[in-house]
C-alpha cells in the first residue's frame, strides 16, 4: 500500500532544516535574517522610511544537505 523511500521514490526538502535522513537544500535562514537586519539598519541610518521606490531582495546561497531520502 505504501511507497518505499528511497527505494521507489526519492524525496528532497527544498527548505531543509536538519531533518534526520532527509536530503535537501539548507537555506541558511539565520544568515538571511542577519542580512535583513543589516539592510533595515542601513535604511534607518539613511532616514529612508516607508515603502521604498525600488524594493530590494536578499539572497543567501543555500547548500545541498545529503540524506538517506535521496542517495547519491
């Protein structure tokens, strides 16, 4: 009735946060948070309040975290 992982199906987590045996991408959410605070502080120092005319995006490169759910 069930499906065997990883035998029949391979499984990855796009936002892997240390789940045991689950492969996926670690997005480094702590680093994203730190970068967001740095951006906020720089906007406040520049007295830029309210919605920006040109919104910014913060991107921190994730890395592959291997696990038994997606054997290499």
